[in-house]
């Protein structure tokens, strides 16, 4: 099994499994890949969660970790197999589907970035924090290549989005629902009343979005943002 996985890691757009833990990697553009990991979550069943790998020259930057440390390790092996240097990881909120791999990355001396608010929430859950902290609403990780923006509360109080200006790709994470979503999903830490105006801030800030990547479900366009706002506006009692 170990040899087969090592062989498959050399190729994008594949799915591989080890001890029933799956990881899928799909190429979205010349320098951007989507990673999707899976975890069984109670009544939700098997839940797929997405992040990105952004290639900048010989460097790679990860946007959101896979669910688990095990899948994070597989992702790192895949990146290294492409002869890339892993420079950093950005975590878009404190839930496990975005931050579950922080301990492995920290132990591997790979810089992890999260907002001050995200690290506060991680601490409250007695979970490991990122090695580096984002203290501003706007942060440029790589000049003209990777930009972080905090639009306000939505899925969680701390959710941020990541903008890739060269590809005009917005990684919305769990802040953005897929076009086929019938509801807002996990609302345990949500601020539903703030969600629509936070969405509008993103639309206003990035008017030339071509691709939107949600935390769960299929990739789409700016209509995913509009759909998410409508779902939030439709929640009764607000």
C-alpha cells in the first residue's frame, strides 16, 4: 500500500486512500490545486472539506489544512513530490475542517497563519494555535499573489477569505456555501444576521471574481456568494 500511495502522489487530480482516510487533489489552474479530505461527522455522515495549494515559483502555500493530521501529512508528501518548498499555511477559521492539521505543520516547522480571533477560539478549545498571527483585517501573504481579507462574521465570528488576484480565484471556505446547498449547514458558531452584509463586503471588494471555492461542495463563481447571502436572509426568526 505504501508504494502505491507514493506513486499516486506524483500526479494531480487523483484520489488515494490509506486506512479508509481519503484525500483528493484536483488542479484548478496552472498554479492552483484544490485538496479535498473526508471525515465521518455524526449525523452529517461523510463530510468532504476543501482547501487549496497555491504554487508561487518553487514555493507552495496551503490554504486550510485537511481534516486530520494524517491527511495533512499526505498532502505534504504530495507537495514535496512535486519538488516544491512548503512555505506556509493559512487557516480560515477555527473549525477542524480548516485547522485540523496545525499540529503536524507546526511540528514540521511549516509556518501556520491564523487571525488573532481564530487563535483565541483554538485556545478556548485547548487546541494548538498557529505559529504566526494575522492581526489586521487585510493581510498580504505573498505580494500580488495571496491576499487575506476578514469581511466580518458569518459561518463563524473569525472566518476569513483568501483572494488570488492572478487567477481571480476566491477561496471562501466555510463562509461560502455551494450552489446546491439548501441550507447554511453547521450553524453552531454562526452569526446569521451578519452573514449577508459580510458576503456583500466580499463582492464589493473583489468585483472581478472568476472562480469561488467553497469549503464544502462544488467550485463555482460569484453566484455562490449571492446564494449564501440568500440562504442567510431566508433563515426564520431574524
